[in-house]
C-alpha cells in the first residue's frame, strides 16, 4: 500500500495531521486499518527502511501579509512549503516540476548525500537549474542522521519563499536519548518581503551596495502581533498544563539574519542541533543562524496559568550594513476544557508575558551560548572526530571590494562594489555545473583547481583594516583525495568591518574543535582543541572578529559547495567549492548522473 507524499504507516500516528487529507471517508476506516495493519506487519518482515515519494510543484501563489497581497513562488501553493518526513535509513524521492518563470533548484540542507551528489541542489555547482516547464527527480538516502533539517531553493534569492522542514525520525524501535515528548511542533523562522527579493538582489549586485532589508520576520510564515496589520497572522501554540514535554523543532530559514529566540517564563532544553544529538543543556535564550536547526524541549506549567506567553525572535546584528530591527512573535497558550484560551477567562483578558531578549549587538551572549554545545558522545551516538590530520587549511573570510565598472556609479564604500571572499578570492559561479564538468573530466573553462590553502596576502586580520580592500575574482576549487582528514581554520577579518559569518558545508558534517576571538595562533590554540566531544554541525558561525576550527573526513566523492548562509554575502562571492576524488572501491565512487539531470 502507498499513501501519497510519504504518508506511510511508520509515521502515520506521529504525522496524523499531515496525512489527514489522504485518509478515506469514515465508512472505509475499518478497511484502511486492516490494510495498514497488514502493510505494517509485512513491512516489518521485509525491511525497516522504505522509499518515500513526494511531488513538489513550483507554482506562483497569491499570499497576503502586512496587508499586502503578492504573488510568490511556492511548493504546492504552500508558504512555508510542505514538510518531508522520513526515518533514518529511508530513501527519499522528490519530483520537482517548475511552473514559474524563474530557473529553480532545491537543496536538502544538511543531508549528507552519500554517493548522491547529483541531488544536492546548488545551482551551477552540482546541477544546472530546472528551467520553466521542466522537471527533475531528487533521489537520496538519509544515512546516520536523526532530527531536524530543512530544504530550500538554492539559486539567487528564491529561498525567501521556497523552504520547508525535513523531519528525520529514529529508526523503528529506536528511541530519543531524552524524555519522550508529549507532542512535536515545527517552528521555522523566515522573512517577509513586500518587494520582490529577486529584484532586491539584482539591484544590489548592479549598484555594488548592500541590499534592502526584509519587512518582517516570520514564524511559520506569520509575522505576529508587533507588525502592522498582523495581529491575526500570529502563530499560536496551544499546550496542555501538567508538566507535559513538547519538542520544538526550530529552523532558521531567514535570508540574512541570525536570531535570538526565547519563550516568556519557560526554560528551553537544547537536545539536538543540525540533526545531531547534543549533551542537553538549559537556556532562557538561544541563538540560531540561517541554515541551523535546533531541537529544544519545553516543559509546561504544572497547573493552568492565568496568563499567556509570547515566543519571540529578533536579530543578532554583528557588523556591516543595515538590518531589520524588528521582532516576530508567536503565542504560547495553555488549554483548559471549559475556556477559550485565545480570548479571555470569566470575561477578563489574560495578561501576556513577554520574554527578555538580549541586546541585538550582544556578541558575548552569542559566544557563551555557542560554547555550550557538545556532542552526546556515547557508545550509541559517538563523536567520530578525526584524531589525526592529513591536510590543514587556513581560510580568511570577510567582505572586501572589487572595482566599480567604468561609466557606472557604485554604492559601496568609497564608490566601489562590495565583494565577499575566501582567501582573497570572490567566487564566480560558472555557467555550467561544476560536478558534471568534474565527472566528465571537462573542467577547462569551467573551474581551476588552484584554490589557495592559505591567504595570499597575510595581514593583521582582526586589527586595523588594510588600506587595500580589493580582492580577486575567479572560479577556483580545492581538491581532496578520498578519505582525507581535513582541519580547516576559518578566520574572520576586519577588511570592511567584522561580522559573524554562518558558514555552511555541503555534503559533510564537521566537528567544531576550537573557536576564539582575535587572530588564530597556530602555536597556542591547537593544544586547546576539543577532540573528545566537539559539536558536530553542518553550519557554524565564524565569530565577529574571531576564528573557528573544524575537522571533517572527506569520505564523500563529488563537488561540494561551502558558503556563507547570509544570502547577501553568498551573492557577493563569499563561497568556494571542494572537489573530493573517488575512492578505489566501487561503492566509494560518484555514480554517473541521472538521465533527467537538467541541462544548462
């Protein structure tokens, strides 16, 4: 038996709401239950892992927020888009059909994509875009991951509206390494733009200055009560008292902003980050960068409280340019059988408690929070951090400049154009896919393999900025033999001001073995690296005016994008590509591309 959109028995109970639209009429319920029971028993006998099929139609949909209606790109008419639900070990097959005028690709953020690099999604890196009227089937297996990830468009700024959750449940008969939650709730942070985000970035790239900012932050697509004309567009989470435990799956899908998040009068217990279990810790405020996911437990009050509680998020601003200094909020409401909790009790309005969020520039709060993360590091969930290193890299990351074209006025500092860089190179996307060029041995004219392992122009990276802020442009990749253990130090710079940069690595998880402020010291800092239980992530913030050290094993052949997850910085060129070569065994090689791989 097959239920549409991945609605099979293994998550039928947990995902009842998602699958409700696919259920038959009550008259045939008994037949359905009998069929489900037969299917469940047969599936247990055959195998635990299954294939889950989804169909994503990219369509324009009219959506109204802030009293403005606009046509936006959506998946299946939903904003945010539909969730993908699977178990660890399952294969996921998503047919994407593009009905809009924009070229489209989708990225399954955080999925390891072992031997399925053709399904990773970044435009002109692993694939050419899906053109209007065309389709592409993304086919990948979820391996060794449990928790929360998300999918989003990976071309230009289309991920402003094209995004949704990926929920990875444990294998059958497996359990969470924390108390079983009474209920699980997904909360995905995003942004709302009255303008067309594609027009915003097009204008910014032409003028060379910073792009305009969004008009509101959102929770599950809803701005909340602090924005004009949005009182009704507020996310509400109704909970039951009595010490019940709720698992909140938090995702930051915003384009350009790191966010603080807090719930008034409730503590959060962090239990997972980027689909990796962590040593649980309690916090009143958390920080989540674009590209990161964090699962937290919230325990309800023992008795029904005479109040409701705000859940609020606002930006952490660490450096350059302008930003949207506003707050999105949802409402945590307690349910009581004889009471309509959304209005009043005994005709009296309940008080509404607000959380205390850190100051928007409070880097110390961000640093202290980030330093608390540790991998669970148990026999069942080990932290397999590489203990030895084959290759070491030192990358500077920051914002510099490139010359303004002749006969043009540019809006960057001193009349130049802003440019993101890694090791002084502002990466230019090619016009054909790097992975296909690599696989066919046709890299000439597409990319070169001379990406520098160290900065070509050393300077006091976090001190007085250099007089020359110019960087070079190019399409360069760094090549790694299969199974190379890598240590990479990423040093934030002050070229045009310090800023926190959330760096995302495709195709791999990595271990954050060290971090600090100021300039990295290759003699003093490595002895303090954590090689026992460092946090394992796919996206990490390079601190403003500081550095971070990561380790990973290059065990996944292909072409893998690494970039800042601020879309403005990625658009400016703060990105690069790793080429990981094939291993010797057949199952350690990149397989040929699928027959429907889009053409440029």
